[in-house]
């Protein structure tokens, strides 16, 4: 019957429902804090019903900047979330059993609404804690707030804050993608008849959502972020570099010398397998991968920490530079054997 679900969609419903049930017991979000005095880093995990990680240590640090104590009892979400997620899981099983398109569409709408409301609530939570500070705090920086990023990286004084989904959050992302595929299975006959312009309009929200989750180089906050190796403020946009670990953590450096020293001193697998990006020496603002860049060394090159290596977006730019600056062309494999 035309109102019944595709068999594959029914399987997706069951698998997604089981996955959502598991989320109740898993951390959904994670905030990592990195600073020189905490080389191993601190982290806060947010479960559907509790907090995990270095909560006490983070609360101790927050006391000095006047941030409110983070306590589980202050969050009604920890009472409500397990029930909401459980209801979404049951809804998925019912969608497979009832086997009707309208029920599946309704379930998809509930999950979409849950995701939007949850992220909005999390942002408000971060904003309130980061901005409502005790005026009598020991450390006061005029105009400074301490709101961690909703997702991604932000420098907070000498701490680098990384906010990202944890295991349960990534399961939610996977469930969302699986349900989008299920929606496509159910609507593909409609999509074929939809005018191209209308179809494009339908794709815009999904495209924006996927774009926000893409990985790749992040803009280096020149004049704001401190180098993760030497702790000096990163100023020169001709030399700034970036390292993204295999876990998605972003590290900023004021030149390639600092990045390579940091990578050598912090030899974890996630750092070794991380991606490196180097500023285009022409000042274009582009961040270049080592494989695509052309390098110059020596001569008049003087990086913030004494480095003498520069990256260019093209060999033509590199060759024009070395002609007048007594530098020489080098390959990446000779810089990092």
C-alpha cells in the first residue's frame, strides 16, 4: 500500500530506536579545557541525567572568575531528558510496528524539534554561566565573559575551550542522518516530480546543518588567541599555523616552529595523526595544507619565534618571493622528515 513504509525505513526505525535508548546511559556532550598548568587537560561531560568529568576542579577554577557553581540539582533537564529520549525511542519502535508514513513523518518532526530545542537550551545554559558573574570575584577582566563555544573552539584567558558532541551526541547525529535517508526513501517519488527550484529550497536547511558539522581548518583568531606552545599572543597572519587533532581539537600557533615543537613534545596518537594548516605568507588569509603549499626557507624570513619557513598558495608566489629575499625553495618532506 502507498501509505506503508519501505521495508528499509522500518529497519532504520528499529535500529534508530535502539540507538536512542542507549543514549540515555551515555555522555551527550563534552567540553575540554586545555592550559599550560593542566597539560593533561580538564573535561566536563554532560549526560542526559548527570554531569561527569572534572566537575569539582572546574568549579574551583570558576570560583576565581565569579562563575556560578555548576551543580546537577540546578538543571531540570537532568530529570526530563531521560524520559524525552526514552519516549523518542519508543516512538521509533511504534513507527516500525504501525508501519504508516504519517507516523514516521511525525516521529522525524519530533526528533528534529528535540534537536533544535536542546541546542537552544544548551546555548542559554552556557550564556548564563559565562555572563552572570559575581562582581566580587578575585579575577575580574573588564568586558570579559567566559561563555564556552556551543561547538568548536574558543580562547578563554589562558584556557582553550573545546565543545563537541560526545558518544551520545554522535549517536543522535547518526540517527538524524539515518532518518534523513529514510525520509528520502519515502519521498523519492515526490522528489522526482518536484520542480528543481522547490527541491533546492527543501535542501537548504539540510545543507546548512551539514555545513555546520564539516571539519576543516578554523580561522586563526589573530590578536586574541595565545600560541599553544609558547603562550605568546598570535599576531602575524603571515606565519600563524594550526593543528587539528584526530579527535577534532584545534590548536593555534604563532609560527610553524612552535607547531612542530608542540607536536614533538606531545606525542599522543591524536596529535601525531592530526592535520596541519599553515597561513599563506602573502597575507591572503588562506590556511594551506602542507600537501598543497609551496615552501620557502631562510634568507629574510623571520617568524615570531625565529622560524624561517613560509608557505605560499602557489609555486609562482613562492618563486617571486625567493627571487628578492635570498630564500630557497624547499619541500615539506625536508621540513618534516
